[in-house]
């Protein structure tokens, strides 16, 4: 619906087709109030959101590049369940590794054993 508004579509019937349930009842009020200025601002906000998602993807790629030498440790961490946490995930494994591995060897990770309370 936001893309339609930005594109200049102000047809209530068209907007109602792409609106979510709670917005359908408010289409006529939105059409009356939504101006080109709002479209400009919304376009800028959505571009900002798109840029944030692109930045996150770049950071994720850099993290994967940096942890590649520790793939085995990440896989082992990914398998360890914590009693007070949701099921293990790659993200939590990467966080544990990044928070605890700085300047430490992963050959015999005794520091890691105490970190995950094995």
C-alpha cells in the first residue's frame, strides 16, 4: 500500500485491495489526508529502511568471513543447548564466540567450556 501511495495512486478501491485488514476501514481518510509531501517523506523513510537492510547484509557477510577459520567451533557451539535460552542458533553461537574468543586459542578451548558451563 505504501508503494502505491508513493507512486501517486489515491484510488480507494485500489488501495483497499493492497491494504491490511485494519487499514481497510481507514482508506478514505488516508486518501484525503495523504499528500505529495507525505509521499516524499515515506519514500525517504523506506529508502532508509532498505539501506539498513543492505548494511545488515554487509555486516553479516563480514561476520561470516571473519568466523570462517572457526567454523568447527561455531558448529559445536551451535549444538549446545542452554537451560535458560531458546533452542541454540547460529546467531547465539557466533555471539558466544565473538564475546569470548578475542585473543584466545580455539585449539583447546578450556575458556569456552567454562563459558558455556559444561
